[in-house]
C-alpha cells in the first residue's frame, strides 16, 4: 500500500509529489497520459496573474508566496536534474491599464514593484512596439519560465523517489465507511491511505460520483508561436487581454483565447487569425516572422480563479488540489506546499479556509 496517491501529472501534481517526497512520504503518481502534456505544457509560463490587481486575495497570496520561492526553486531543479526551466525575470509591461490608480494602490498594498511609463520610456524598453499609448504600467520583477522544461525537470527530480504510473487512467475512487481506500484504474486497483486529486479540468468528472463536485470546468485556450530572433522583443507585454512572451532563444508566444468549448481540445482558424492580428498590431516586426506552431489546451476554470486546495468533505483521507484556471504555474509551489501541509498535518503556510471545497468564491 502506498502512503499517498496523487492522481494527475500536470505541474500541480508533479509539484505536490515533489513536496511530499522531499518530506519523506511514500508517494505514487498516476497520470492518464504523459506527465506535463496537458495545460501545463500548453500555457505561456508567465509567473504572475494577468492584470494581478483584478484577483481576489486568495489568489494573490498563493502567487506572492510562489514568486518569492521560484528563483531558488528553479535553481534547485537545475542542480538536481541538469534541466534548466529557464527562469527569466524579463519584466511585464501592461499597455492598457484599465484602472492605473487601482493597480498602483494594489501594488503598494502588496509591496509589488510597479511604475508608470511614459511614451519615451515605453519606446526605450520596446523599440519594436506598434501600439500607440500614452502610458503603460511596468512591473520589473515579473518573471517567466519555459513550462515544458519545468515539467520535464520536475519529472526528473521525482522519478527515482516516486512511483510513476503514466498512461493509466483512474476510473473510480474507492471509498468505504467514509474513508478513501485507493482507486480503480484501467490496469487494476491501487490501495492508498491518502489520495490527492490533481486532475485539472477533469476534476469534477472524477469527483461527481461521490455526490459533491467542485465547480471546475474546461476552458480552452489557443496560442501561436513565432520563430523570431533573440532580442527583437524584450519583455512580457499585455494588451487587450492578450499577452506576448519572448523566450531567450527568440521564439515569441502570443495568447491566449478563453473559450467555453467543453473538452474539445482543437485549434481553430478563427483563433489563429485573431491572435495573429493582435500579435502583429502589437509588434509589426512579427509580420516578417514565420509562425512555427499553433496549439490548444484546456484550463481548469473555477469561480474567481480560486483553486480548491484541501480535504474532500465527508471522505477521510481524500484531498483536492485543482481548479487553478490561468494561474497554475505561478501558484503551483504554494499550492503544493499547502496541500502537503494539510495532508502531513503541518502548520499551513496560508490560512486554508479560502480554498476549501465549500468556501464562497463569488
């Protein structure tokens, strides 16, 4: 019997497994596909909520805790595995601040570095920018990571310490006398003392058989990737709900759509055209840059973007760590630490009540 069974091998499941393994727990991780190949792979890797002042304090608390940890976290992963997650404090420029006073007040309260840039300062930071704006907000401390490389590093970090069972789907949770006993999978059964559900957009489907499910739904997001040259675009930029992310090797991502399309994970010509139009409006130089790729992913949408982190009511030993919506990467380390604290009965890093399954989120 394994001590702790984690269902789901995205960044949340992998970070949770690493946190528990570092604490000496016996952990098994089950993933229906390949680890890190769903929304964790499909996202952009911005280590900040977009327009962060719009979010509730519960999201900000997770993000702030994780942002402080990330530099050392990525360095440790690189030393352990030889895989560089490419942590890059490239800064984030917000070109259409809808409420600059509100944003600046938020930054002061949260002790986040933020300033207003005038036209000259904007042009100095991004000479290739095509957006005509009188002012922008600049957050120099915001970083990014290369999310496929992060998940690869996480997998390598835990591979020898955690039993990894990929391409094995969990069909049912085994519950008896109000306590979880394990799971039934496509290859048999696994007994466990504790089960943590980290299945992202698929979480409600798995838990609804128990009579109560979290309000988590799939929200499709599409992105395109340009094969640009290093240094052509220097910083993260937000404009009209879309973002541009320059990688160190010159590649540039533009995303992302928000589509209520159920579990239909496919790309569309309409989204590609809209993303291309926004990208080339923001940076006209991209008109001369080939598109390298176009993909879609399914985010785990939740009310106000507040994830569910904690015990499942009325079933002892069953826990949930899911529903991070657009912020799984930036809130991942804190979410993993918090659920580990609760499972191992340690002092939690944050008050857990805001993330409970029955807490108010609207």
